[in-house]
C-alpha cells in the first residue's frame, strides 16, 4: 500500500471517529448549545476527512480540485468553530456580543468563498489574490488556534475546581500537539527545504477530539453528571429539587419546583440559590458548608415565591464529589414543602398560648406560673452554682377604686398597661404572670435577693411616676421572697405574706426576705 492509499484509509477511519464522538456527546444533552456546536465541529472534521480520503488517491487534477473544494467546508470552518466553542465552554462574556461572533466567522466564510470561486481548474488566480489567501489563511488558523489554547489554559489556571484544572490540562495538551504537528509539516518543514507534505490536519485533529472524549468520559466534562442525576431523582421525588454547580448557582430545576414557586425556568437558572431566600434566612444558610463533604439539613426555612409569598420548607443540601480526583462538582438541593405541617404547628402553638396565657394581659396565667415555679425550683436544686431564685408578688393599690370610678373597661386597659410595664422591666431576666385580678407574679431565676429588690424598686418607682389616661396615678405593693428550700406552695405563700405586709405598712413599698 502506497502513502496515498494509507492516508486515504486513515482519513476514512477518522470520519467514523469524528461522527461517533460527535453524536455520542450530542446525545448527552441535545438541548445544550455547547453540545450542538461540538457536533458541528466533529461534522466539519468528518467532511474534511471524507473529502481528502478521495483527494489523496485522485490521479485527475480536476477530480482532486473538486474534492479539495468539498474539504474546504471543514478546513475553512473548524478554526472558527473551535474558538467559538472554547468561548462557550469557558463562559466568556464576549461571546454574547454580535460583533465578536461576526469577527470569528467572517474569515471562515471569506476563505471558503475564495477556495470555491477564486481557485481551481481553468481559473487564473492573480498572484496578489493567491498571496492574500495563503498568508491570510495561515494567520487565521494560527491566531485563532493560539487564542483558543490560551483561553483554555487561563480557564484552568484561574479555576479553584480540580476537575476543571484537570480538564484544562488535557484539552490544552491535546490541542497543542496537532497544532504543532500541522505547523511543522505544512509551514516549517517546507521553509527548511524538506519538501511539501500532504495535508494531514484532519488526521492530527483526532488527537484533540480524543482528548475531549477522555475528559468527558473520565472527568465529567460539559456538565454531564447533573443531567443524569437530575432525571433519575426527578422521576422518583415529589419534593422540590434543584441542582447547583460548584458556585452554588441553580443549573437545573424540576418542573414541580417551578410550578410551586411560580417561576419560569429562564427566570431562575444561573441565579445564586440565596435568590430564593429572604434576607433573614440568607444569613442562616451557609452554602459553603456543602464543601465539607457532609449533608446539611435546615428546618423551617421559608422559600420566596415569585409573588413574594413564602413556602415553609425543610431543606437538605447534599454535596456531589468526583471521587476520582476528589473534586467538588456541585450539590443537590431538596426542599420539602411543610405548609400543612407548618399550619398545624402554628394552630397548636396558638392553642398552647391560649392554655398558658391570660387572655387580657397576655401574661402567663395562674396555673402556668405555678408550673414555672416548680420547674425553676428543680433547676435550682440541680444546679452546682446556685446564684439564687426569687419570687415577687405585686398588687395594684386601691384598684377597686379604678373600676368603681372609671368602669371595668378602663380598668382592663390599666391592667394591660401595667402588664406591659412589668414585661419591659423584667425583660429576659425572668417570667411575668397574672396571678389573679390585679395581682401579678414575677419569677426571677439566677437572681439573689439584692438584685431582685433592685428590679422591684425600679418597677415600683416606674408605676408611681407613670401617667395613665385620665390623669390616673397608681402605686404598687410588692413582696419578694428568696427561695430557701421550701416547697413551691410555701414559697408562693411566703411571697404573698410579704406582699400583704407591704400593704399593712402603708402600701407603695417593698417587703422582702
């Protein structure tokens, strides 16, 4: 077999390689723009290889020129397609500009036109046109391919992803090899006097295409993993499902999720996941935690719908890693709608509030106040560091006169005002309850008698100086008892006795022990 027949056979084999790899990748995601352009790139190589399989063995100049013109569809376009594809893969923003796309593909169209119409059998091509074509075609291929390789290299260099770095290294190496081989055989060797080599660019490109095939099959290039994972999970789950990339951006979303949230797919894709959370939740969710290789769960997280309303959910973040190179690929976000559970819980909380709170003052009622006293006595007895426990009983002096003179409705307003003043003074240092009528109780855990007296005096003084509606002035009598191993019943009785002692001693005062 002579060299022409060998090159012809290799070109035919390469046709099948290009077609197989192109279709294989295209099938992974037929809707992906990147996959479509990669199929187009493989097609251009396949046309180039197919035409040259016949051009190599053609003994007739006219037949050779015909096959050469057909092959030009591939060798005039592959460089532009390669650069455009690299810009797509690396998500370079300049690709969105129409002028950039025009600048990329104009040389391919121009050189294809020149090949078909300005060169060939029976056509006398002016020397200047011929020089422009060969010099221009060389510069077009050389510059575009160099730019493509540099962009791929920079893409891997600036990325924090091990997967992308590995992909970049393989793609750069497998792109440089055919580039250098073609440069050596087609340009450098003839300049050094080694004669003109046959056109072999379509064969060298097999190295680059197989490099792409390697990073796809081994290193999950072109975002293949999330497609399979998403389809498998979506078929089996009714919860809201999202897929995030390594930057925590939404790259896939189930139709069920879109329906619940009221978004169209284009409105939410490529958004940061926190786009779905309100400001208070954004600080609670730490997306960086999914890089810790462990599943994270968050309960009672409200997700924002498009109309501004919320859906209460339980959220699970599950990280996805490429175990081959231990690289973080992204994560699956599953959001369980707990609206029904949330509503039941809210109603139960309301019922519980009604059971433990006084309906007028919203303070703890008599029964629940006693339960708190028992609980805090037990806590005190179990504590190693016993800082004290005090019980304060308070009663509004001459409150009967308020009801008699102003009516019970106004009296209720006074009780509400006094309750709010008590809550403001106690804050988170203890519990405030309404023990009955105009009598109140304050439970102060971790508080000694001196501090309790200080709080009581602040309350007493505040009520005395407060200006109620209708010019009403009120005072309080207070009894404070520090817990000393008595029962809860006895503690309440002792505090109540101190309260009545305060009343007997002139009211608007504190008695304590």
